[in-house]
C-alpha cells in the first residue's frame, strides 16, 4: 500500500492538470469508440498488437533475457486468446461492450507489472496444459515434418517437370516455399 501511495504521489508531481485532462479525454474517447464505434475490432487489435510489438523488438535488441521472456509470454497468451476468439467470435460479437472488455483484458495482459494477465494466464492455464501434452505434440510435429520432407524428396526425385495443371503448379510452389531450407535440396 505504501508503494502505491508513493507511486501516486510521484505521478501527481510529474503530471500537470492539463496533461491529466488530456489523458482522461484520450482514454474516454477510446473507450467510447470501443463501445459504439465502427471498426472497434480493428482498434482493439491494434492496441493489443502495436505496443507489445514495439516493446518486443526493444526486448530482442536488449541484452536482458527477462524482458524477452515477458514478451514471449504475452505473445503465447495473445495467440491462445486469438485462437479461442476465432472459434467463439460469432457469439462474443453480440455481447455489449465486448471490444471494450477485450481491450481491457489485453491491456491487463501487457501491463508492466509482475502480476499482469499474461503471466497469470500462462502459469495457471497454458503452462500446465502444455506440460501435460508436450510429448504428444512433439511426436505430431516430428511426424508432420517427416511427411513434409518425404513429400519434398518425392517431388524433387520424380523430376521437376512442368506441372500439367495450374493447380498442381501452385501446389508445387507452395510446398517448395513453405519448407525450411534444410528440408529442400533445391536451396
């Protein structure tokens, strides 16, 4: 409690009343737009992406490993949330204030404190599920990469003749471009 009071006193010294009103106006307008505005999904996704992407780049360029872990954790939680939202968005879209709550959730996940949302969700939900299913997922990934490698070898072994149809040409290009360099002898 004492640290929070000191922090509030520090903020009050640094922020003038005019700056405080500007910040309140900006937050209020953003909140109103998230509730009533057209394109609220875009604004919410920009808020959840731009700030973390900027600080992720800064973390990559820094020598500290701690900030890398923080932002990797955020991106894992963001990915899990986006995947869940993809399948449930048709229902969630109809809830009033959905994008405002989503934006608040993303702000909580990226908040610069030790008990932010991404740390809590990762440690309580994502990590236990990952550890429980890690071996199964590793086996599936190695199986899929093995099949992709054999498909690439078959394509190159059977000859790089001109495909007979535009669809097979497109599939050949996609397979070659999507494989990592160590899998394709053409690189």
